[in-house]
């Protein structure tokens, strides 16, 4: 993105002339309708970090809309200038149908009021949208307000900033909820997973199966959103925010049990992902989007460290985790979160995204990432089922498959799965960490791996903006 600055009238007029030249060149080259997408920014500043993020989302919506309607994109071009972001598409379809799509995108969310998606037909004429747009400030017909100058520039800028912030936040809320749900569904679907429920078998479990996890993941969707909104409230200290999450987590556990018929499928994920969703809500900014994993993990540690460690020292030993801490000093997932989940930050996320960048599919990459976690993490589920000897065996068996950076075949992992089942071992804590890893990968995908550009030229824009 170009540097933010005040723009003069001559610069605006020059940019407008250049846009016409680009549109004309595309029309002459392809003889097809051209879409010119810009942001409607009041005042002398035409480009801000928030407007740029909204523009990237709008570009993505156009691409998706073209694919949805099977419109062939002949060429795509975008540039980011101090005078504003500009996106161009030459599209092989009816100009009227393209215009209808653009209007629908502009009207799909309040933030779309800031989108100017012009369609120029093959004859060089711009198609009218047919319905006058409302004023940003008062909601009355916009042309009348503009011609009579009923609102100050400051009022227009304030309304624009509020639209951008609320619009980007709404997109972030929906995207985070989808990312958390997808992470749970993807984690259980990874196959094979030693000792765990997957698409091949129920692992070392007799009371749960694939459908149990799917039902639980579907039921927990509203919980992730509530945690994100709790973090977004922004009026609490980290420890107070953690305290506010606890009743939400208890309700989520009841929702999980109702969906599964009383089976504990995602208690660990409710704890870890709930805290991280709240951390993301607290740190989200309209001009930056979701926080980096390191920042979210650091806040998660600040939220929980003092409370969790104090509770372990004074626990009544009613839970398996508390009993294992008393007997072995194993802090489990509580210790991981209190330390900022180093297993995710320093191990699992680099391994997963490294394997994806090397061309491994998501299932294979996630299965191998799980092995790295089993080999390195203190998993209290393994400790509960197999004691110290079971933990030692599991860690050594996983480490043997990945020794010296080796990437094992899925058949080898499946064979290890059989051994885990025979020993009644299940690394459930590592499975929760894998879900967290997948969650962060969905929020911050490796662009070289996840983003693919289609035909034509592509310059200066991005796909899948990190809202």
C-alpha cells in the first residue's frame, strides 16, 4: 500500500485521466466489458490502511462473483496509489449482468456503500446503477446532499471511518467463527492420527466417533463468536477478560454435551480456542486485521498465567488434570496456555506451513505435524492412559518416524495408529494443539501456498485479505 497523504485536486484529476486510459486500453485489447473498482473516500485522504483492506475484500468479492456466475475474466489489474486503490477486470460476459452483480456486491453489506464498481460496456459507455445511493451521513438521496453541501468534510470522513471499522469488524467476526469451526472439523478429519478418532477408525476411544466430533463442532460455532465479542469489548484487564470467559466456556461445554449425548469431545478446544478467540477480539484493529499468532498467544498467556497456576497449587484434585499435576507435576494444556503455547508457536505452525509450502496436501501435512507434537509435548491424556512409560513410548515412537526431518508416508502413520490403539493410548492434548495450529493457519495462511491467481495480469493486489 502507498503512503497515506493528503491529495490535491490536480492529483485527483490526473488519476481520473489515467483510469480512463487504462479502461480504454482494456476495451481495445479485449472488446469486452471492463469493471473499474475504486473506493469512495471523502476528504483529501483517499487511501488508508482500513480502506485498503476493504478494497482487497471487494476485489475478492468480485472474483468470487465472476466465478459464481461463470464469467470469464480475460484480464485483471490492480494498483494502489496515494489517490486511492484501483482494480480493473476485463470480463467476457454481458455488461448488464456484470453491472447487476456489482450492484448486488455494493448492497450486500453497509460497507459496500464505499465501493464504486463501475462497468464500461464494449461501446465505451458507463452503465448506470439505476438507483441513487444514499448519503453517508443522513441516509437521504446522496446527490441532493452533495449539491447543497449539507454535511462537512469532517462529518463525511467520520461516517466513512465508522462504516469501514464496523464493516471490517463484522467480516472479521464471521471469518474467525468460521476458522475456529473449520479447524475442529479439519482436525478430526485428518487421517490417520495415532490413537485418535479420524475417518478410518475411532482410535483408542469407545464412546465417541467422527459424527460425535462433527456434531460438537457445529454446536460450538456461536461460542467462538461470543468469545471474540467478549475480547472486543476492550474494557477489561487480561485476567478480568479470562474471568468473563469462564461462564461462556461452561455454557459451551453444556452445548457440547447436549450435541454429543454426554460425550466430552472438545473440552480442551473450548478452553484453548475460546481464549484465543477472545485474544483475537481484543487485539483486532480495522487497519491491521487479526493479530499475528505471537501477539494473540502472548495475550492468552497474560490472561491465564496467574489464575491457572494459582488454581493448580490450590486445586481440590477433582479433575484428571489436577490429579496428574499433584502426582507428576504435569501442567498439561493449562501450562501450555500459561506459557503462550510454545508448542504451537515454535513447533507446530512452522512445521505445518513448511510442509504445505513444500507441496504436501493438508491432510498429510497435518498428520505429520501431529507426530511432531506427540514427540515433543507433555500430553496429560497420554499420561492418564499410559502413565510415564506410555508417554515415553509414544514420544519415542513418533520421534522415530520424523527423525532428521523425515516426512513419513501415511501408511507408516497408520501402522503407528494400530500400535497406539493396541496400547489404549490417545494424545488428545496434542489433537487440541493441532486444532489451534490449523486455526491460526486459516487466519494467517502462507500466501505462497494458499493464494492462486487465475488468468491475466495481476499487479498490486492480494487475494483473501486478512480481515
